[in-house]
C-alpha cells in the first residue's frame, strides 16, 4: 500500500478559475484590469497582478471571504482520479499550503467532494517556521507520491518522494532541468498511471 498526497488548490480544486471570477467582479471594471487564465504565468500572485506582495496577500484574503471562494469546486476528472487511486488500496491524503484559518472550511469541502480522502494536512501547521515547503512533511508522513502544481513545492518534495507536476501556465516556462523523480503530467489518466506504479 502506497501513500499518495494531493495538493488542493489548482490540483483538485478550481482555485485560479474562482479567483479570476472574484477578481473580475471586484477589480475588473477598470481598463486593462480584466484577468484571464493565460496571464497566470507566475505562481506568485504579486507578479501576475503587478502589485506589491502585501497588496497581493490582501486580495487573496478578501477572496477567501468571498462567495466565489465558498463555491470552489473539483476540477474536471479530479474526483474520479482520487476514487480510482484509493480503490487501488492506496492511502490518499491532502497536503495543502492553505492558511490554517481555512481548516474547517477546507475539511468540509474535502469531505463533500472527496470522501475517500483520509486526512487533510496543513503545511503551515506541521512546520516550525513561516516556511510552508512540503518536502519535510512528505518525509515525515512517508509519502510515496505527491501531486502538485507549484514548481517550488515539487522541487522541495522531490528530495524525499516522487512527484507528479501537473502542467499549468505558471510552471511551464521554467528552464530548470527537473530531477528524475518529478514527472510532468497533463491529464488525470497520467496521474493514475503514475500512482499505480508506486
Ligand atoms: Mg496548488
């Protein structure tokens, strides 16, 4: 039996799509401020929006309080993929960098859409400092494969575990040579095929 962990936002859930809906409703009225998915060529929101990191964090926290965030939902095919992987007999958990203030809401969302998931792990809670890199948690929890959309997180996790990096606009432009245990994937079928090898 393997231990497989999934990132939540932009892996299982349509975080960026909902952020764009919220942002365009609240901030999209001025010229040139209407956001499109393709503009998310950076993981760092302040780079995407060309605003300061403090301002970007402010917008993210306001998004967390919005109706759009409350309506966050599974990305197409993610529920079936989690269900198929857990039916292999694997232990499936969530490993998220979300603030722990969102714990109850996140757990409720996971129970609703992903009933096969055993646990929701919050990186910010399990690590000593403000650092939210997930690699050490993968090591401590004996994770065999982690599914992620952040290149930085994927690289950190790859020191300890196999990683499936889902292709997204914000991780594609990198010229970094990926280590062998990071596999770029485009589809849930590829995630499932990789997971079944662990
Ligand atoms: Mg993510």
